[in-house]
C-alpha cells in the first residue's frame, strides 16, 4: 500500500523544515518533497517604512548572512538616491562581503557538513557533530572555528559588530576604516591561508570514499546562475549575471541584475512556504537552476586570484561540462573560502580602503530601486518601490535558497530513491537524505544551528495508519 516517510525536523540546517518521502504500492520511493514549514513575511513588514531604514531592518532577516541583505538593500537605496558611492565605501562593502562568505562557508563546512565527511554518513548520530569532530581531530576543528572567527572579526572591525551591524546605508557606509583595524586584518591572513590549504587537501583526500554519494546525491542537469565580472571572473558585489547549462554552454550572459524580473520568475506550491524560482524562457519547472558556490564556479571562467584559480582549474576538470554533482558544493565552498581570503588580503593592502570620504549625500531621485549581490548561498535580489516621501510601498526579496528550491527537492527525491529502503529504515539512510539538503546549505531563517543531536523520529505507516517501522534518535 502507498506509504509516506516524514523526516521532521531536518537537522543541521538554518531554520525549520521537514522532508516527506512517498512510497508506492511496490515498496519503492515514488517521490519526495522538502517542505519549509515557517512563514516570516519580511516583505510585508517593510511596507510604510522609510527606505533609509531598510539596510538595518533587512539585516534582521538572517543572523548568519546579515551582510548580504545589508548590501543588497544598500545598493537598492543607492539606486533610489541616484548616486555613485565613494571608492572607500565600495571597498568596505566588498571587504565585509568576502568576510561574510568566509565565515558562513566555514560554519557550513566545518560545523554542519564535515562530521558527515570526516566521521562518515553512518557514524553514530550522537558523535556526528562538531564535538565528535573535535574528539577525532581537534586541530582541524579548531582551524574551522578560527576561520569563522576571522571572517566575523573583519565584519566586527569594519561594521562595528559581528551580527546586524548598523554600518551600511544608502549612499555608502557610516564610518572609515582605521590603520589599526586594517593591520589587524592583515595579521590573520597567513594562518587563514594555511588552514585553507589543509582543509582542501583533507576534503579531496576523502572524496573517493563517497563515490556513491557524489553520483547519487543531487546529480542531475540544471542551469547554473551567478554573477561575474565583464571578463567572466568570480564577482560577489557588483557585476553581470551569467547562466550556463549542464554541458557548460552559455545560455545567457551580460544580463543586468537590476532587470532580474524580466528573466527570473517565482512560482508557489501549496506544500511549502518558500517560493520556487525558475528561468522564464524555459518556464516552470523546466527552468530550474542552481545558485551558490557550485553555480558560481560553473559560470566563472576564472577566479581572479592565484591560489583559487589553480583550484578552480582542477575543479572544472571533474566534468566535461558543468559540474552537476551537488555533493561538490562542499568542495566549491572551500575554493570560495580560499578566494575570499586572497581578496581580503588584496583589499587590506588597497590604500582606497582607508579614505575618509565614505558616503555620498543626495535626496530621493527615483521611486524604484533594485540591489543585488552574491550571498554565501547564491545570488540575492532586493527590489523596492517607494512613494515620493521615501516610504516603502512594496518589497520583493528573491533569496538564494528559493532559487535552489526546485533543485533541492529534486536532490531529496533522487537521494531517497537510491539510498532509502522501506523494508528496514536505518538512520544512515535518512542522514543521506538530509545531507542532500545540507549540500545547498539552505538558510531558512535566522535561527541558530543545531550543534548537537536534535531529536528525530521517523515512522513508516501504511495507508490505514498501521505502524510498520520506526527510527528514533535523541
């Protein structure tokens, strides 16, 4: 008889979600869905607020990647003012964005995913966490903590505090960087580069032992979307949108991110509070695309920094076309961390960073403003409409996780079909289904991460409600 397996809550992700696995009459997995079970309504909360307040308000969307929302909001505000911000302000914004990429990726890889990768997918769940990792390799775990600390410290030095800094504003930023702050940032670089080399070597050394996971966790053709420079290099703050297909062929390039609504659409499904983004020319759901580290490395022709360029060339040799294995989000994340450290070093040596002119002054000159940047999880768009008094009429936020939503659902289904046996449910099977979601590092809210073991009960029942099997932890 037809059955359903429910994983609730999904652990080691940011926010609240569950997974439903549907079993057909023959006992095989017929489909699966990733449900986002929270509703927060930030777009509605914006209405009636002065647009100058938006960066501070929007940073509250997420405690892990507040900088992304600050920057996209600030850039939308820049457009409403009709100004070009000072060079020092642009360098500061770039610096904190790279710092956020570093700290967020460090959290994702070392705290949330490396327990699977270094301890094993089938390891005991009470040990499969950052504390278990510390027991096995204290130095590796410490380096992950230090890398995140470095990124957070840069944000604190430049923005004033680590989380929700009141620093970015339409027209620029609110304060200049001092020489002492710049020198402290420089002091972190050697250790960070050493740690990144170690982390990359460690991950690449264990990838062969996950051949089944690499092949069957989110491995399918989609489009890939990301921001690049006019030359096609990695870009996180200000550039053009490029889209490639699974073979690596260019589908579209030099797209203006301010016109995102002309080529990206959003659909809704009754079983999730999160929207489903798609590429309009192909329609829904055929226009599924991925964003984030894997997508950015697929669309970029180069990294633009020496160490990351070497890693990117090696990464691209993993496939004849685009790298479609979602499991390689982990490797892509580490390459981006290395690139971020290199860019932080460059910006710390840039004399423009210390200039004191950091804000352009102007009144409102437009009623519509759009801002975009690359958040750790992918491309982010903030779209504002204001009245003549500068009060918000409407906001639309297209976040990275929504753009990965179609792909995440497909990854969950593919993983369940391959690894879940309905005859005898095992915890390791279900962990692999959750791991399909962790590849994308979805950010569902500004909730805290699960650093230990969360309670999880999965029941398998028949269509009459009779209990057939149960797996419980916690």
